[in-house]
């Protein structure tokens, strides 16, 4: 138990970041706020990966390589999502996600 | 360094968590982006604390230097008048906070259960100095096709490397570049031509 106590701290920090990201995605009405929530979620996952690469013997290199892939994917996702948000803002003059209901049945 | 490790963790982790909570509860989108910047910097120092120097440096370079600039540009281009502060109703806050606390409880319970159940096993297998196989040379070799990772005694011929994901990520970034440039370009001229 004593050996892995630090791992529990890192896992709880990752859980806190993940929860904050989910709540941020749920509560923000600004589309960029939703994007900020996604960044928080991905950061929580990254903290988990790197913590396991430090404390799990079979995950030493994989944890860091997966974390690098997550960072690159997050950069691409942010660029595409911001392009979509800017396009929506140009067409509708708003960034409120509640007004993006053209596909609503 | 090992003596200082818990103190550094208990200094950095609560700050990072508080910045993440402040990112959520602030209503102003500019302040939210600023708190996110501090959260990302705190996460990067967590990576340094864990001995993952390369990941921490790339987090600083790509996330804090690149992605945050994108987000701040998006905020600056769209934050006009009513969009800076968008109020969320109290009922939505209540539901979200209850759901968030339940989610955090589930995740924390899972983490505690995992740590307790794997405590005996892991004590024997954690190497003396885990930093030896975790330097950036190993990561670079793994990305370039040299087999890395743990050697499985059951299947010694199995080689794990990450050349194919690396190449897919490269092509993916090119696709993202073209797609973002296509989506974000201004279309006014074409619409004016099509209107009359």
C-alpha cells in the first residue's frame, strides 16, 4: 500500500480533471467553453497515462508514447473545432450552442 | 529528490485541481481560458514531477504554446458583447454538479480499488530505477520502429513498436491542416457572387 500511495494521488487528480472537463462541457453555453472542457478531459487522461508509465512496470514506455499521441490528437481536434466554431459564428453571428439546432427534428 | 516528491505533489496537485475547478465555475469565457492556461501549466509540472521530461516539455510546447493560442484566438474573435458572459441556469448547474460529484465518486472508488488490489503484485515488479528505460531516446526509437516495451517471456518473438501510429498521426495532422483551413476561410465573396 505504501509503495503505491503516490499513484492514488495522481489517479485522484486525473479523476478531478476529468470530472471538471465533463461538467464544463455540460454547463458552458459558449462553444469555446465546451472546447475548453474537452481539453480538460484529455489532460486528465494524459495524467493517468503518465502516472501509470511511472508506477506500472509493464507500461513504462507505452504510457508516455500514448500521452504524446493524445497531445497531438488534441492539437488537431482543437484546430478543427475552432474552425467549425468560427464558421458557425460567421454564418449565424452567435457562439451559443443552444442556438445550433438546425438539425433538430 | 525522492524525499521532496510527496511535498512537491501536495503543492502542485491541489493548485492544478483548484485551477481546473475555477475553469468550470467562472462564467466569463476569457477568465475560463486563462484558468485553463494555468491548469495546463500545472499538468506539465505534474509530468516533470513524474519523471516524464519529454512529455512535460511537449505539453508546454504544444499545449500551452500552441493549443492555448488557438483557443485564445477563438475567444478573441468571438467574444463580443453578450457572448463574453453567458449565464447558465441554476437548475442546469445543480444537475451538472450532482452528476459531476457522482462521476468523481465512481472514478475515485475505481482508482482506490485498483491501487488496493494491485498493491502486493506491483511491489515485487517495480524496478529499482524506473527512469532508465524511460528517457527520450527510448521513446524516439519506439516511434521509429525499434522494438520497445516490456519483453514478454511467453512470446519472445513479439515486437512492439509504434511506427505505424506515428505515420498515421503525421497524415492525420496534414488532413487536419487542410480541413481547418478549408472550414475557417471566409466565404463572403462567393456568396455575393451567388446572391444576384
